[in-house]
């Protein structure tokens, strides 16, 4: 018997695999960025007073 299920790689398959890899890397980078921002919100930098000063000046002027 002959094997009639010969798989062929087409340019469409290559494009879909590259798109899949790119999407995976983008998702991982986004998750790491989100995780770092979440840590920044939970544990704010004590030495970074610039943004706090701006928000306090807006609150006091109102």
C-alpha cells in the first residue's frame, strides 16, 4: 500500500508559523510588561517624587 497522506509545506504554512511565533513573543513581552507595572503599583518607588508632586499640585489647586 502506498501512503497517500503526504504532507506538503506551503508558503501559507510558513507565514502562519511565523505569525504564530510573532504573536507568542508579543504576548510574552506584554505579559512581562504588565507584571512589572503591577509590581510598580504595589511597591511604588519612594525616591520617585516627580509624579506625586504633579498629582498633589493638581489636588491642591482644585
